[in-house]
């Protein structure tokens, strides 16, 4: 082999080795590990609290499919609403203040928020002023956790380039995303499995641990000379929308992602009432369905990255979201023909899993989510690679804002359909039209890939 060829081969192997070991090395570094653990615990607590709250209200407080779907929809909307109100402000803060200091204030607030939520859960569990005080407290804490997540979201992405080397950023981002999915899965499982009193202790304990860990995040001073934050949410949001809509690739990415999360919001609102009233299953089965959905998104994320081999492209996105629609139709048909009756009031997990259609239902649900993950993950890469580096935080904030508006509308529509008495199975079909919109946006985005100049590396 010629010396030059041997040199190229050696260099390629060396780079491959660096990529393979970067993730392992980062997990031992103070410049990354505290942030990784802080984000993991943040996602864990969000999902543990939200699922414990919704499952308890649906299964222990109300006994009406219409009311349960409505409450589930309101819970999703309440959590997402702060992203609509404060995403623009949070994006500015992520660029104009020390991110590590903001994280500490956010995590300190989480302790207070979870304490309020815990009081509401205890009151509801003991039957004390359930509708007049306990449930309002639960929703106040849920809204506050939404505010908490709104301000933490842009920081977790914007801080990585400050603490990591250029060739470590991708590995760091991947680890943060993987940790988030794991935390969502664990939070959902704990929310369904833990007794309500144990959940109240857990959410406060996790908040305390998260605050202690976040204090180890290294300083991350602002990288811009701008210091004035626009605290007017309407004006700041209008500016953010203009920014995101002015870049064609960013516009199509944000809108396609937003339609996807609208579908996810509608489905997540329907899962718990669907499990109870159509599948006649208990709250542990509902939790299993939510876990299966999140696991599917994680699988789809890994699959599309392997398929694209690191290339940031939307070439598979349209086909993925159309596949999602096809799997959604088959899931609907399986729910329609489900006519099994439990021996007691509701199927337990063990009883549910041995039913003839159970595995097909769960497999179908996983496939819906796999297709969703394959659709949305490449689009997220466009948010930070199709803008200048100093605009990356605004790009993420713009996506959070617009996606949240869509999700609030989607959750409201789902809750409204339930309140109007439309059967839960039929509500599943409301997402199909959104799949078509998303596919068209993905096609336009992919078409732009062939027209753009390589302006951003």
C-alpha cells in the first residue's frame, strides 16, 4: 500500500477511534457530566409528576370518558402553554446571561414547585378539598414546571459549544438526547407504578438532588454584547416568528416539527382515557403504552441516524411521516375490533399482555413512534446547522415557541373532541391530516437541500 494511502487509512482509523471514545470520555468530565445529570433529572421529574397527576385524576377522581379526556387535554395544554408565553424571553436569556447561574435559579425554583405539587397530590389522595383546592394546586404546579422547562430548554443546547470542543459537540448533544429519552421512560414508568404518596416524596427528592448536582455546572458567560432582554412576550414572540419564517429551511423545519408534536400531543392526550375506556385496562397498562411510545421515538432516532450516516438531510422524512399515518390507521382498526372484557373491573398488565390483540396493539404503537422519531430527528439538526452560530439559541427558541402553539391547539382539540362525546377510537383519525401536511413540508425542505449553497459548515 502506498505511504499516502496508508496515512489516510491511519488518519481515518484515528478519527473513528476518537469518535468512539468521545462519549465515554465526556461522561467523566465536569464540563459535561453535571449538565447531563441535571437535564436527565429534569426530564425525569417532569414526566414522573405529570403522569402521576394525570393517572391519579383519571383513575381515582373522575368516572367519565368525556371528562377524563378533557382533563388529560387540559393537563397537556397547561404544561405546554408557558413555552408559548416565554420561549422568546428564554432564548434571549440563554444568550445574554451566564447560563450556569440561570440553571441554578431554575433548579432552586423546581424544589418550591414540586413541594406545591406534592401538597396537591397528598390532599387529593386523602380526599381533602379535591376539586376546590387539591386539583387547582396540581395544575398550578404543572404550569410552573412548564415555565421551568421553558427557560431550561434553550440553555441545555446553547451551553454545549461553550464547554465542549468542536469535535465533541455532536457526541454531547447525542448523550443529552439519549439521557432525556431514558428519563422520560423511567418517569412514565414510575408515574404509573408508584403509589401516590411515594410519588410525592420522589418528586421533591429528585428536585433536591437536581439542585445539588447543577451547582457543579461550570460557568458559561454570555457570548454576545447584547444585554437588554425584551420582557414583552408579545413583541419578543413576534420578532422570533419573523426570524424563523425568514429562513426557508428553518421555516419548513419548524413547521414540520410543529405538526409532528401536534400529532404527539393529540395521541398523548388520548392514550390514558383510551386505555381505560376502550381497552378496559388499568393505569399501569396506560403507563406501558406511554413508555412504548417514548421507546419507539428513541428507536426511530437511532435508526435514522444510522440510515443517514451522519448526513443532515430530510430525504427520508416524508416517507417516515406517511408511514406513521399508515400505522396510525392500523392502530385505530385494532382498537375498533377490541371487544375483550376483563374478569374484574379493568385488565392488569399481566392480564392485558396475554390478550390476543395486546402485543399487536403495542407493536403498532411502537411502530407509530419509530416512524415519528425517524421523521423528526433530522429536522432538529436543521435548526442549528442552517443558521449562523450566534443565532442557534434563537433558532431553538423559535421552534419551541411555534411547536408549543401547535401542541396547545392539538391538546385543546383532543380535549374538545372528548368533551363533545366523539368516541376515542374516532379521535385517533384526527392526526391523519397532519401527517399529510408534514409530508408536504418535508418534501419542500428536501428540495431546498439541492438548491442551497454550503454556507454553514
